[in-house]
C-alpha cells in the first residue's frame, strides 16, 4: 500500500496549475489518501517521506491555508529533510501585496531542508529576499543541497548580495552576514538561477553536479568574463547538468594557453550565447567524458566545435537555425547521434544541399524533430532517407514545394513519399507537453 501512495504522490509536486503563469492550485493527493479510512491514514502517517515536500505561495490568498498545511507536514516529516517550493504566480486577482508576508513562523530553528525553490512569474521584490533569509536562518546549513531562484519574466538580471556589502544600483540584498550566507551556498550541489545570481567569486559555484545560469541575452544581460567562467568550470569537475545562457566578456589574450577542463560526468550541456565568438570561446574549455551527452547549441561552425564533437559522445542534439549544409556537416562529426531536434530550419535552394560522402560513417536517427522554420519537400525526403529516420515529428514547420514558394498542403501525399520512415507525425501548432526535451534533465529523478 505504501508503494501505491509513493506512486500517487511521487510525481514532481508543485502548486502551479495547468496555466502556470496565471492559475495557482495545489495537490491534495496526500490529504485525500490519509482520510479514506483509518487504515490508509495509519499507513500514510507512518511514512515520514510522504510529507517532506511543502508547497507555499506567500503572495496569494491561498497562502494561509498552505502555511497551516506546511506546519502539519513538517511535523509529520519527523525531521526528514524538507523540499520547500515557493511560487509567486503571474498577475492574478487573488494576489496580495508583497508587503503582507507576516506569517513566517512555521519552521522551528535548525530545520533540515534539502531543497529550496523560489519561482516567481513576476519581477523579484524585497519581500522575496525576506523569504530567503527566513528559510536560510531556520535551516541546517549542511542539509541544503539544492537552491533554485527562478524568475523567467524578469530580464534585468543582477547579483544577490549580503547587506554587509555596499549597496549597488540594481543589486538586491539579503539581510544576512556574508559569511553566514556563504556557509549555506558552499554546501549546495544543485544550483539553478534565472534572473539573479551570486557573485562569480562565491562558494556557490564550487562542487556542483547541476548548474544552470539562464539570463536574457538581449536586455541588460548579466555578463561573465572568460577567466571567471573558466574558474567556475574548474571548481565543479563533477558536473552532470550544465546550462549556460550568458554574455561572455573580457576574453583572454589570443595567445593564452587553453587546457580544457575534463568533465567526465557531464550528461546534459545546454549552451546559448548571443554571438559566435562567445560560443567558440566557451566550448573550447569543455572536454566531456565518455558518457552519452545531450547537447543544445546554436549552429555556428568552428574548429573548436569540431574538437568538442571529436572528444564527446553526443547522442541527443538540439540545434537552432541550421541550413541543410551546416546540418550535414555537424552530423558527419557525430555518427553516434540518435535523437535530433532542429529549431527554425533554414531551407536551401533545390540541388544545393550536399549529402554526406560515402566514406563518412552514416548517422541513423531514431527520432528527428523539425520545429519551426521552412524546408523544401526534396530536402525533407533527403534528410529522412540519408539518416534512416525511424520517427519524424514536424511541428509548426512549413514544408515548401520544390519549384514554387507554395506550402505543401497534401500531407497524406507527403507521407507516401516518406515510407522509409515508420512513424510520421505532423502538427500545425506547437507540440503539447511533454515536449521533445521534457526528460533531458531527469537523470536521477525530478529536477526543476
């Protein structure tokens, strides 16, 4: 019975509804299970692990009820490390002013907290940093292993600092001693940041297995120098998941020696840069191990990218805006590839696309996703046949006639041209979740 309870409640918890930016809800599975009958209640209450995830929404009218539930859950968890997930939904008629957070009293001192997630669909406010201070001050430092501070709708970026530092413009502060804050950050192994980060010299970037630095590249971007980036990579040689969406500035001198950092455990590498030089600057410092690698990059070609492919085992690739020739070139460097996701494919003129030569090992794709962009009918057939595609998924992509600029509207006829591909899926709208990358980061279970 306990196994069934774990299955029902084992999916990633959360209080975000289906329309996650706008609607808030929270799971009642545990509450319902524990009230079916006395036997079920006895089993549920005997399992501390069932109660160790806590959902909160401090800027929402539901929060008083969530606080009361959190107190009860924390008691039932019996000192097991808690996973605390805080959500600040988008503009909602149920939202309350940020200053009304006055009920932070449910955690006893020295509470073991394994993960702390703060997700806001509005810009960060001072009240968010009051929340962080409360959870830090009531947490056992050695227990906190995952920290997520995520604000996808806030493009301004910036650094989060202790109030011991002089106040800087557009730099939020948390009212803690810097040594106390660093003591927490030094214990973290999973760090996921969007919209805010810590100073690049912080201990937060040491000994990580999962690091995600995601910032808007077009509007007041947060930047990092090449030397700072190299130090961060060197400080976390056991990285398994590495997401970087950053502007890289202050390149090292052109004649500086480059000794790539060996990342033997790397399994997911997601790299977005604004300019080609930034990609080549960054990727030359990374040398993955032999583990299968899931890679997301732009399609700029370079010697550094060639070297990266030669020293890695890329089995899943998501690439943005390639043409047929650049795509063929890249695939010729990774014959072990099995899953390919192409965003915004750029069509070539008929007859221009050159297929791989016979002496290059052929790529056999289990799945090919084409998401957005345009492709000629002949190009599509060439891709499917050349790479022995077993499943083709086309979404929001215009398939064009070879001799005109008219879109193909005979989809059944197109399917007949692609009989070498056993599975053909065609969507005129965006793919519904789960998308093609929905499980890329789930190496050992739920990851935000």
